[in-house]
C-alpha cells in the first residue's frame, strides 16, 4: 500500500476517489491542483494543496502521485504534469480495477484502468494511459504513453496506438491498424486504415430521426 496524492479537484477526481477508496490497495491522503483551482483547503474530506507548492505538504519521499486523469488539451496537459512530477522526484502509481480482465504483458505507471476492460494476452500499455470503463484491447496491441480511451472502445489485435491519442466513446480500430501520434478519433468512429500523426476523425453523425412514429414499426419486433 502506498500513500497517494491524486491530481484533480473536480468530478473526475471524485470518481477516482470512490474507486480507490473502495478497492485500494493504495490510500489517497490528499489532492493537488494548479493553484488557480484550489478554491478550498480540502476536497472530499482530504487536504487540497497547490501543485506549485506540493513538496512542502507532501514530499516525494513520502507519497506517490496519480493523475491528472483528464484528456484536457488532447492529453497534452496530462503529459506535461506527469513529466513535471517525474522531474520533481515523484514516483507514480497506477490503479487497475479488480474487475478488469487483465492478461496484458505490461502496464506502465500512472495508468488508470477501470472495470470491464479486457486486456488480452501480449497487450503492452505505456505510461500515463487512461482506459475508462468497458474497452476491449485485442492481443498483441500496443498503446503508447499518454493515450486516453474514453469507454466502450473496441481495439482489434496487432494495433499500434501511438503516444497521445484520444479515442472517444464507442469508437473502434480495425486489425493491424496504426494510429499516428496525437490523433483524435471522434465518438463512434471506426478506423479501418492507418492514420498519420495528428489526424482528426470526426464523430459519427447523429442518426436521422425518421418522420414517423415508432408505432408503425412495432410489428417488426
């Protein structure tokens, strides 16, 4: 068990607190955020201290860090804070939910992996990767540092997701595809071919609402 300071003071940090308080093994002893967001002295019943002054309250030899958990600025914010924390001498922990089906070959540090993720054999996950609930990661797939998969994303086998990619909810990636670094895959989009770095794949369009009542199609079900 490690004493952990969680980066964040909003809804996502509070969600992470519930998961970690419930399932452990690490113990959250405080929160940190940029000074502009420290509008109170406590958050969720624990100290909230400015990131800029973290060492005075929680020295690197006493705690580990986790987060931030945000995809703000397409993961660049999380990357910057992670690298800064490393440079300031902090170690980072990871949280893997006990209901994750984890057969991965390797998982890095500062990863946050929630329930019902399936990580098949020979999957490799880098550092600072966030997998929200319910993703499928096929065998021999590699997810590089600083990526975020938002939930219910289907990734086939032998895929490479390069660093910094953001895949929104319900997206999909076909077998053997390579997503270039810092690409964005919109909600519901299916990627069937390689993407160059910094690609943007817009979300799937909203379905058209039919000009008739559901009563007309009841007989079909």
